[in-house]
C-alpha cells in the first residue's frame, strides 16, 4: 500500500500556502486603507486634495476683555484667542460670530506645520445708560467645521 503525500504537506505546498495568506493580508490592508480615506489619491471627488487628509483644527478658543464692564461709554471689548492645528501644514478659514448677528469677513491662516496661531478682533459699543450682555465665538469653516466656546461679556455704561 503506497502512501501519497498531500501537496500541502510538501515544502512547495507550505510555501504556496504562506504566500496565499500574505497576499490575503496585504489585500485586506490595502482595502481598509482605501476605505478610511487615507489611501493615495483618495480625496472623494477627483483632483488633488486641498489639504492633507490629516491636517485638522484641534482647538479654537476666544476670551473677552473686559468681560464685565461698568464705566463710561463707549467701550471697546477686545477678543483674543488661539487656533491650534495638527497633522502637517495647510490653511484654516474662519470668521468671528457675534451675538448681535453682525456679519464678519472670512479670514485665513496658513500653517507650515502643526502649531497654534493667535487671533483677535474688537467690538466697540455703548451709549448713555446702555446695559448689554453679548458674546463672540470663532467659527472654523475649513479644513473641518467647528466652533469655539462663546466668549461672554456684559457692560453697563454710566
């Protein structure tokens, strides 16, 4: 009685099996890389991407000074803040939002790499006997939408 060895128990069979497993794993990694949007050329719409996929804003904050004012009119409230990014360089588009609904222009900041940039704006208001509570925030438009917490203030003009 002759015992024939299975192909899969020979050295060429074992090597073929290992190669098949490596190929399957490589294909799975490639597909997952394409699906998560980080694959080469995967920008969702044709043409080169405007920003590297990993470039993003991680923090935007704003504060008001003075935040609680009592005194002569008019008063200028100065808003200072910071926008921080990670993931390489790119451009951030943003604008300031105000509680009175006034329209602000879109501004841009260019980052050569990860880091933070300071931003500021002012709001002058007042009038005899005016009491007013308001706020401003930073609205990030690109590379992803987000909004800072509101920088609240209140004034009482004498």
